[in-house]
């Protein structure tokens, strides 16, 4: 009978244990600020991950379709008329800039400026590629920052929580038990968990997006070289 009563009392105590949200609500001000900062960083990272994921997916799909159109066409003006369908393709935007510069070169053909035509076109293609690369890389650095900093912010909350627990244990005449210092230790572990939860997705997304952007950079560079060769043959 006594053993049954002990089991029942243990079950009642377990059911009355505070939830994670209750522990966070009762946490020290410093720990709460750490958790709030990590939550903000995590939400910002997920917003960037979703936005950048859709953006890079559209860029890859539209770039493939544009390259199929470009190499399947016999006239550059026909490709230029249709490149408005590929607004999210960085390769199409590089072509647009290059074609517009080529139109200016052809318009000034009789003004003695043909010697600098290829140099101007090369600079235009390089600027367009750099501009598109900058747009693709926008906000990516925040993912890297979160992946590097979030674990240390969580560690700071952990150290602070453990410090609070030892402070209670070290008070002269203190009768502190696990019931007293347990919440502070729990706050410390929650800070560590939240820091890792913010950092891990950010690092994975940063590496994935970096690889995708590097592939698009290569496609833009290769297309710029091919387009420049085509134009050189045309100018000759």
C-alpha cells in the first residue's frame, strides 16, 4: 500500500512540473534577453531561408530555360524580345545588359569608336555579372553570422544560469536543494538548446545557398565569355 502511495505522489509531482514556457517566463532577466535575441535571429534566418530558397530556385529554373532559348535562336534581337520572360534569371539579365551595350556600339559604328567596342562590352558584362551576384548574395551573410554567433550567445545564457545556481548554493547558511537551483540549471540548458536551434539551420542553409550561388556565378561567367565571342565574330 505504501509503495502504491509513493508512486501516486511521484506521478502527481511529475504532472505539476513546470512547462518549458513556464520556465522561460520565470527565468532571470538576462536569460530572457538572451532567449529573445536568439528567437529574433532564428525568425530572421527562417525568413531569409524561405525567401532566398524561392529566389535561387527561380533563378536556376529560368536560367536553364533562357540558355535553351539563347542557343536555340539564330537572332539576338529575337532573344532580347523574349528575355523579359526571364526576369529572375541572372544570366538573362547579363544578356540584357550586354545586348543594350551592343546596340549602342552598333549605333556609333560610324563614329570611330569600334576599336573600344569589345572593351566596353567586356566591362558591361562584368558589371552586370557583379550586380546580379550581389543581389543573389544579399542577406546570406546574416545566416553565416547567426551560425557563428548564436551558439556563443546561448553559451552566455548557459554560463549565466549556472552562475545563478552556484550563487544560491554558495550563500552562507543556504539550504538550497535541487528544487531551488533546478530552474536556474534548466534555464541554462534551454539557452544552449535555443542557440543551437538557431545556428544549425542557418549553417546548413548558408552552405547550400553558397553552392547554388557559386553555380550561377559560373553560368554567368561562361555565358559572358560565349556572348563576347559571338559579338567579336559579328563585329569582324
